[in-house]
DNA sequence: CGGTCTATTGACGAGCATCAACGATGGTGG
DNA sequence: CCACCATCGTTGATGCTCGTCAATAGACCG
C-alpha cells in the first residue's frame, strides 16, 4: 500500500486523508451531525485546512497536535468519547487532528456559528461548555508542561486517563509511548523509564504489552499530582 | 505597611485584595462594563473565587496563573489592553489574576452568559472570538512549553511581546524576570543568562534596567521561533 | 520466517536548575 | 539629603534531570 511518512515518523495510508472522508455521502447537517469513521493513524484534518467542520467523538481516541518546522511535535490533547474538538477562530484549523485508534466521530458544519447557537440554545450551551472546559484543560496542561517533573507528568497523565477511560483502577491506554511523550513534553525513553520505575516503586502495574495499566497506589500517585 | 508574601515570593499589600475593589461604587453592568483600577501586584481574583465577573483590559498588564501545592507557579498568559480574561466554565475561577503593573479593567457580570449573547449578538461574537483566540494562544504556548529550548522560548516571547506592545523594534517589558520565567517554564537565572547571550550574539539590545528591549536582528529571532 | 513497529534498557552528555554572591535601583525614614 | 533596606537583575560554580545515541527483544503481519 502507498503510504506517507509524517513528520512524527508514523506512516499513514496516502489514499485515506480528509478528501476521502469528505467524499463520503452526506446526511443532514443539523445539530445531529454527520457520522464518519477513521482508521488508526488517519488524519481527520490538518493544520491549515479550511475549518468548515468541528467534531464530536462517538468512540475511539483522537489526538490534536502541532508541529515545529523541524518535526518536533506537541500533542495538546487526546479526545475521547463525548469530547468536542476542532472548534477554532478564523477560517482554518491551527492544528492537526488524527485518529489514535479506530475512531467514530460526528462532523458539524460551523459556517453559521452564532446563528446555530441562536437557533438551538441548548446546543450552543454545550459548545460553549466544550470550549471553556477545553480552555480549562489547556491551562492545567500548561502547568504540567512548564512546571512538573517527568514523574509528576506521568502520574497526572495516568490519573487523568483513568478518570476518563474507566471507573476502575485497571484500564488500557489507547495510545503508544510516542504519543504520551509528545503530550507530556518528554521523550519515549523517559516515559518508558518512568513507568518502569513506578512499577518498581509499586505505584502501578504494567501488562506485557505495556498498554494495560493498573493503578496500584492511587494515594501515592495523587501525591505526585501537584 | 502590612504585606502578604505569596507562594511566588512577591509581597503585596494585604489591605488591597479583591474586597477593596469590589467595594468601589458600581455603575451600570451592561455590555459597557464597570471600570476598576488595580495597583501593581494587586490580586484581581483568586483561584477558587466565585467567577461572577470576567474582565477586559483597558490599560496596563494582567497575569493569570496557577500554583502547584508547593508554590511552583505557571503564568498561562499576560493580558494587555483590549484582551478579555476571566471567562471560565463552572461557578468559580480556576486560576488567579493579578496586576503586573498599574492596570485599568472593565468588569462584566457573567450571570446570564448565553442570554447576554442572545441579547447582544455582536458582543457575543466578541466573547466567542476572545475565547477561541485564547484557546489558540494556549495551544501555541503548549508547544513552547513542551518542545522549545530556552533560547527559542525567549525568542518567541520577545517577538510576541513586540507584536502586542508596539509596532517598532523597541519596547518596554511590563513584567519582571520572575514573571517571564514562570510564563516560559524556566528559572529567572536562565532567562537572564539567555537574554545576556542574545545581546552578545547581536540578536537584541538591552537597556540598563533590563526592561527596555531592542530587537536588533528580527530575522535571526524569527528563525528561532519554530 | 524475515521485516517492521513498539517498548525497554544502558551509557553518556547537554541543558538547565540550584545554590550563592554581588551590584544596581528605588523607596523610606531619620 | 543621605543612610538603610528590600527588590531586582546578573553572573559564577556545580550538579542533576532528562535527552541523545545505541542495542536488544517481543509483537504483529504478510
């Protein structure tokens, strides 16, 4: 299969970019949105694309990220079921959205933003809330990136993922180490080493594949959370 | 004078907190807002305060920041004339806002957020735009915090401040080194050293007080901007 | 069974933090 | 008007955290 190598080193099927998705048959574009499915690694939209749509995750995981000109990557957020992403100022997207794993989303046209809010106040409130909580998360993440140690970053990340993915202390990470690293401002080696050290310290347990996490000492992790 | 030492080590007059400002005479609270003035170092609102107001800067500089429990601080943004800050989800503020220098703001009640947008669509658009551009800035800043070197952080910061403060290559920084450090995820020593090195390299010039900056080589700075 | 991708681990070094000292500045009170 | 003191910025010495480079092993797939 023909593939494209992105700046982050991952290869995605060349034929499966946004164009392919856009060419899918359209349904009504009201507040119920249009269903779309993306495969693991697929691009949902890219930095610079016309921001004519925003999205709500139905299932799966999406990452939104920015790149520096030399390929360094920062993942500003992972979006799980129920999350809204792709809302932006101006006419084009300022970051890239990709499917971390197979993902199902609802796409909403954003041509008439305020009129949509006007026509459906409840949906408008939901959007407003989405934006504000996104801003909230961004602020918290800035504290993490600017002021926390590697250990604290990982602890915060694991607790956050646990809270969003499951009620239990056992869950499966949908993303690989490179994604975690680029989200936390670390390298994959530091992520791996820190997780290993946490296993040694009895804070967590780690399954063979490295994706399944068990929070063994929530209290200690919380203490590292800041 | 009785002072209070904050976690970041700065001392502010104890008697001049939010209460003092609130007790000022009220004017009408419509879209024109209520004028308030804060002195250098004064707190405009604190993390945990009821978020019944948001603000627009008329003149001066405001910083919004978060603290970790051991006092480490992250300044997520500086707000200059025209900027809106304090918009938040939920009933209370999730960060602290303080005057970096003497500042004049307009305070807006946010009780009925959507109804306000409903009644005055233009003001609503302005708010929406403020939120979205704030989100935009936050995303850019996460790239800076997570993936840029000290030199790149400073270069980006100086170019940004220049663009917002002046049209020219000469401007005066309204904040001290500690604020810059806590904004960029560095220490004051590293900020100082990096600026000194930039002077040696001919990228900038620095006045005696350290507050006046001249961009001597915009091109080179831009190259460091990512 | 090769080839690729992912995760882990080790050795080493660089970038930045920490600790400390010092000069310059500005406000305050005698 | 000047001595005093707190604040702010700079500079130096040292060390640690985390990044870089490299090798290896397991998982997955055609």
